């Protein structure tokens, strides 16, 4: 025994390794295979530094989540619409008593005093501060600092860590651990803040001049192929004017990234195109220092104005609740993919999601992103907001990013939260993306010139969080020149320069992370059977490499097959609505805008109106939409023309039935209403 030990140490020294003697009854729990190029490994973290440790416990019943959700969302279920309370959701998903007890005992034996350990509201986490030395001893690991070349932020991480064998099954992951999440604010970011000033970072929200006359008269639909007015939207989807406003049926809209509305723009729009009174504005719901409006036309937000101008004419006199998320400093950091990762938003809607709710706020750690109170001057000085707003029945989010950019555990945990809120009756609608089968090309994305994946930059790149199977992903359609609102619409495609700076087409494709959900299985199978896109494909789901990117897995697999899209992933979008040539005012100017940013609030507005009718009939809100949509595709207008180009291909084609361009199609309000009123 002794000899062996000595030999072990000598070898280690000879090989120049930082050997840690791992006890026999311990095993590696997480290990990083590869460091993404944006990160640089620096020095060891000083041993006295405090680390905010979080132990993510394995939750029970996650595998049952889908079944739970289908029981309340599948129209053929006898329990359709019988949504859960938040307490029921917490109880159903909390880790087992055995897990809680064994992990707590291990921590205490490992030198973490019981009174330092707190347990989150959702029972899913243990949280405590530990010095680096304590954490290294507990996990048989070494912490280094890693610098992110994109934001300049630095965070601690290890390459692997070890747990006793009997504990492995109780723990999903530990942070700080192997994951590298770009911090949202570092001193460097704060210093560069002043440079950030203008409109939305995405070109498709910039205004374009109207060539031709636009008729504001609601009876005149002759110019809907030039500019989409509220009258055109109402005619396309047969939406009658709203009359009632149930007090519990406000439409929720999410904004971040410096999107402040300008009331004068709303007023100009209301005056010219609607009967809505000047001064009408959203119900404010500010989160962690978010701000609603601006008085300066220069700062008018193209995204928020667009969202409000599409949703108001559909839902008014119902109200709109505007969730403005994160303080100015966090929002202004547009180079960071994670500054609008939706977690602080979800924290505010569901306190049990807020992992820091029981956390001692003293000693905030500069490594953690979106930390509140914000240590930066001028940032939000209040506590992180947890469970402060009851979510509206429907929430429209015209935001997203590349699925391949977001750590798998981060996405999956968040996706589960959409499931949990779906169980409680909330519908989430996300824009499917504006770049067809690719994603935002440089300089809008961080993935080089094409927005596509793989060594040859030719692999399709779907948009998160629409890929999560528990939300509804919304694509975009267009009324092409010469056509009217009485003709079928087509999938949108505007080549770069006509009129937007980037190629614009309806985001669509197949997830590299989530498998095809049951509710969608027939629709996707039908698509491949009758309309095989004929591109080479691979069949894979990314493993949890723990790395910042999904990419390595998929790159390797696709590379060996030559495939350019995933044949076994969840398909997006689910549905579509108009998203081009939308008449808006922004910063005092009239013009045209577009994007799946536009189609999403249209579809969300329609769902809110359906909920309104259901509430007026003494029923509950619909909640998670997809199972009922896929069960009744005939209540949507099937789109069968056009495609979604990207990655040097014409993309997928819109065909009869579901397709990865426009999903099941656009709303037919009377048919949807009849159907949803027939459900319990
Ligand atoms: C919590 O914060 C208070 C000061 O605000 C401090 O005295 C106390 O030690 C902290 N507790 C822990 C467990 O860190
Ligand atoms: C822990 O992480 C897993 C994913 O690895 C996620 O599904 C789960 O929701 C997380 N637990 C909590 C309490 O957030
Ligand atoms: C609205 O919701 C609240 C709280 O859930 C409830 O007490 C109230 O009765 C609802 N109002 C109506 C008109 O249904
Ligand atoms: C409403 O606001 C618009 C834009 O500022 C303005 O042109 C119009 O005169 C206003 N109408 C009323 C009735 O105040
Ligand atoms: C909106 O109304 C104003 C005055 O009421 C008018 O000057 C302007 O041309 C109108 N804009 C459009 C796009 O019709
Ligand atoms: C974002 O990154 C680009 C390229 O690295 C840089 O030119 C720009 O100044 C950065 N913007 C901010 C707000 O830091
Ligand atoms: C638009 O797509 C074409 C290929 O379809 C590509 O050559 C071009 O570079 C793209 N333009 C922009 C601005 O992304
Ligand atoms: C994920 O891991 C499994 C089992 O190790 C392997 O068979 C599969 O090919 C991996 N998937 C990818 C995309 O690498
Ligand atoms: C079909 O879509 C193409 C663009 O892909 C468009 O040019 C054409 O006008 C559309 N046809 C109809 C009937 O809308």
C-alpha cells in the first residue's frame, strides 16, 4: 500500500501533473472535454476567495413532466384545462427526501457547516458560500480563472470534479463547476457603456420607406401587399373587433435590450390606424431595474413599438402587460448572448425558479451574471426580484438566439420551467428567428459569416428557446406584391438589401437537443414521408458535454455523416403569422418593419382573444398550446408556397401539412374560436 502511494506521487511529479489523490470511493461527475475558443484559462483561483456554490439536486419526476403536461394540455385528456397551482408543481418536482438528506450529510462531513447551507424555495438547490480551498477539498478539484474574449469577463471553473459514488445519482451538477457562462457585466463592460446608444441591434427592426400610398381606412384593403395595417391583419385572420376586457386576461409582452416604447409613436399609430385613444399604454411590469418608456425619439425601441402596434389592435380594450427585464447596464451589454437569457424574467414570474431567493445577499459575487443588487454604478440596487408578478395567461417573446450557443443544462432547466408554467396555464410564444435554416450571420451572431454550424459552415442552426418542446414557436409569412388578403399567404423571404440589410426568411428546422415530441410526431413523419427535403442529414441529439456550446457533439457527428440537419430533433416553427411590411411608427417616423418579431405578437394576441372568450364562458385559459394545435391543424391556414433560405440552400419548403418553415400555418380566428370553446 505504502509503496504504491509513493510510486503514484513520483509518477505524478515526473509527468508534471497537478495530481490530486482521489479516494477510491469517488468518481468523476462532470468533465469538460474541450474549451471553446472564446475562453482562455488563467491562474488558479486564490484559495481564500469565496465561491457561491450551488448544488443542483436531481429532481424526481422530471421524466413524468411531459405526461403531467399532456394531461392538462392534450384536448383528448379528460383533465384538459385543469391547470395546477404553483404549490402542486413544486411538490411534484421536488427532489426526494433521501436525496436531500444524503447530500446534506455529505456536505457537512465535507466541512461545510450546516448553518451555512440554505435550501431554495423550489427545493431543487443547496446554496452556500465556500472558500476556494473548501470547495476544492470537497470536490477533489482545482479552480482556475477563465477569461471570456467576447465580454472580457472572468469566471472560476474546473476541468472536472469528483463526488462519492453514492452521491452521484443525487446531483445533476454543481456550480461553479465545469460550465463557462459569459458573465454579463465586468468592469470593462461598464466602461464601454457610453458607446451604446441607438436602436435595436437587429436590422430587421429598422424602418424602411414605403414605396406607394398606404391606406389607413379600415375598409380599404387594397394596399395590404405594400403595408400591413391592423385592418390587413384582421382581414387575413378574420379577427373581429374585441369588446370585453376580462380583468385576469392581460396579454404579456417581454422586452429587453434597451427596448423602450415612445408614447408619441403609439399615439400616431392609434390615431391613423385604430380607434384606440391617445395615451393608451401598457401596464408596467419592470423587473430588476427594467424601464418602460422613453421621451426621446432617438431611443424609441423598434422592437417594442412593433410588438405593441401589432398586439394592441387585436386585444384592445384588453390590456397589455409589458415585462421590461434587467437594468440598463445589463441590457446595454449587447455583445453577451446571456444578458437576456430569460432567467431573471422567469425568476420574477415564479419565485420557486429563483434559486437565490433564500440566499444571503451579503457578499455578491462578481463572477455571477445578472447579479442583483447590480454592483455597477447606475445598476438596479434592489434585490433580485423573485415571484413578484403573477404571469399573464399568454406571453409573447420576440427574442432568442442560437440553440448551439447556450449550455445544455441551462437550456434544459429553463425548458422545464416552461413546462411547469404550462402546467399552471401559461402559453409561451417565441419568435422562430429571421434567418431561415441558418441563424444571425456576423456581425449579429457570434458564429462567423454564415450563421451556420460545422467546419464547412453549412449545418443548419435552429433558434432557441423555440426549440424547447414546451413553448410555441412562431414563423413568418408575407403577402407578396400583387396579392391580396383573400389569397393564401406565402413563407416570407426577402433577399439582403430588399429591403433589410440581412437575408430575411422564416426561422425553421430541427433541434439538435430535443427529440421530436409526441404531439408533433405524426406531423413531422408526414412531412418527411411526403415531402422529403432531400438534403443529407444526421440523426443525433447533443450530449451534455457541459461545454458552452452544443457544437462539438453535433459537429463531430455531422462531419462524419456529411449531414446538414438533424432528422430526429423537434421541428420548428409550430405556427406562423404575417411578419413583413408591417406599418409602424418609430422615433417619430412612419415606415415598414418586420420579422418573426412581428408574427409572434400577432399569434399571441389571437390566443389572448381566444382565452378572453373562454373566460367569458366560465372556462380557464388554454395554457400550453401545441397539443391542441397539432390535434386540429384544419383551424389554421396551411401555407404551401415559399421556403426559408439559409446556409447556401433554399432551405426547407412550405408544403401541405406541417413544415419547418411556417409550421401548421396561420390563424383562422372563427375556426379556432369554435374549437377552443368546444373544449372544457
Ligand atoms: C448573512 O448576512 C449577514 C449580514 O448581512 C451576516 O452577518 C451573516 O454572517 C451572513 N450569513 C451567512 C450564512 O453567510
Ligand atoms: C438541475 O439541472 C437539470 C438539468 O441538468 C434541470 O433539469 C433541473 O431543473 C435543475 N434543477 C433545478 C432545481 O433547477
Ligand atoms: C381574477 O383572479 C383573481 C385571483 O386569481 C380571482 O380572485 C378573481 O375572482 C378573478 N376575477 C375574475 C373576474 O374572474
Ligand atoms: C394623438 O396623437 C397624435 C400624435 O402625437 C396627434 O397627431 C393627434 O393630434 C393626437 N390626437 C388627439 C385627439 O389628441
Ligand atoms: C397620419 O396622420 C397624420 C395626421 O393625422 C397625417 O399627416 C399622416 O400622413 C398620416 N400618416 C399616414 C401613414 O397615413
Ligand atoms: C461588441 O464587439 C464588437 C466586436 O468585438 C466591438 O467592436 C463593439 O465595440 C462591442 N460592443 C460593445 C457594446 O461592447
Ligand atoms: C444572403 O444569402 C446569400 C445566399 O443565399 C449569401 O450569398 C449572402 O451573403 C447573404 N447576405 C447576407 C447579407 O447575409
Ligand atoms: C452521445 O453519447 C452516446 C453514448 O455515449 C453516443 O452513442 C452518441 O453518439 C453521442 N451523441 C453525439 C451527438 O455525439
Ligand atoms: C410564392 O413565394 C414566392 C417566394 O418564395 C413568391 O415570389 C411568390 O410570389 C409566391 N406566390 C404566391 C402565389 O404568393
